[in-house]
C-alpha cells in the first residue's frame, strides 16, 4: 500500500504488491499412536433391568391377565356381580402395583 501524498489516505498501487502472511499448516499431532479397534475387547453395557426385574414384570403381567379373566367369569348381567366389580379390579390393581415395583426396583449386581 502506498500513501497518497495529497490526501494522506492509503491506496493500492501496482508498484508495491501487498505482502501476505502465510501460516504453516501444523502436522498431525504425534501424541499417541492410532490403535486398531479390532483387537480391543467388546465393552459390556449395563442392562437397565436385572433378571429379578424381568421375573417381577412377568408376574405382574400374569396378575393383570388373571384379573381380567376373573372379571370375565362374572355371571351377573353386565358384570355387576362380586367378581366383575370387586375381586377382578382388585387383582388388576395388584398386578399394576407389581409392575410399578418391578420397574423401579434396582437390579442386583
């Protein structure tokens, strides 16, 4: 860049090429060698539920199904007897409580 003598402002002239600074590109970091992932053993992932949780879930599903079966055994009209209005719903709610406990119980390790 050359300064104009009359105005004092910087102007580009063809006589002085603008100098460019070149920054060198760094080489690949040599901190650690690249290891192959083929030879590494597979990582074990912790399962969210243990065997006890799954057994309790199956017991809960069985209890819920048994409650609906009990409700279907009622011989009263529209299921208004003891089996359809009292015993069946209590068994179904017990099954849902078992399911709730099965999901929230910590797996034993």
